[in-house]
C-alpha cells in the first residue's frame, strides 16, 4: 500500500535501487495502471526484467487458483 500511494516517479526511483525479487513482490501487489506508471520510470533493461518477472508471477498465481478451485 505504501508504494501504491506514492507518486509513480518516486516509487520508480526506489524500485530501481532494489533487488529484483523485492521489486517484483511490490509491483505484483500494486494495481495494473499504477504498476505500469512505476515501471515507466525504471530503466528500460530493469523494466523489461521486471515485466517478465511479473508475467511469470501472475501465471503462477493463476495456476495456483486453478489448482485450488473446487471441482463441480
């Protein structure tokens, strides 16, 4: 919630300096448009790596939901 309430440019400056695993955890918890605005302020190489990580993170979450969904 802290990073989601920050100005995207300020959040990007901080995320730029973080280890990627922590940055991914934070970005995954931020709503899509806000996360996109934060990523726009991160260096292109790091933004690309974080975007790939976010895609994998979301795929894993979808798979986990499908596995825990009760059968009919």
